[in-house]
C-alpha cells in the first residue's frame, strides 16, 4: 500500500506480477528440462558416460570442439539412434573417437547412444513435435 492507503499493482507489460512470475517460472523450467531428462538416465549409464565420454564431450555434451559437440544439433555421422550406436561401436577412423565395441556391451552402447542424444535440444523438440515417438 502507498501513503494514501491504496494498494499497488505491479504491472509487467500489461500483466499482473503474479502472471509475470508464472511466466518467469515457466521459462526457467524450459531451461532446466534437459537436465531433468538426463536425471531419468540410470546411474550405470551416467557413470559410463563420465568415465568413457565426458573427457572429450564435456559433462553436458557441449564440447568446444565442433566434431565432439552433442548439443549443437549438428551430427557428422547421423543423429538417429542406429547412427550414434555405430559411431560408439566402430569409432571414427582418423579422428579421436575410438571404437568401444570390445569394451562395452551392446546394451551399454545403446544406453550411451540414447543418453548423448538427449543433449541435443533439436532432437528433443522433434521428438516432442512427433508426440514422443
């Protein structure tokens, strides 16, 4: 209330303060969605990523080296699950990506492939647009 006994209503571009707060919270929720998706991954896959992948690809998949970045939406060898599985299994000749088919099981490789695809916001948006398929 002001000195005249009137209550102030804070306005944010024609919206009440409560609406502005709701919009701010919704925007914040959108920015943390990838980490929530990552939280759904099992601990074994997270540990595998930390020990086998994180040094090159960074904790959030956002490597400063373009060919190693999962978050920028640019996949040199394809973004489909089968494409990513193949790269993990076979590596990339002439590049830093080594093959892991002798070190990891098919299940572990598939889990890692699914996990690294979650870093790409474009893939998540496409999946959401297709109804989660």
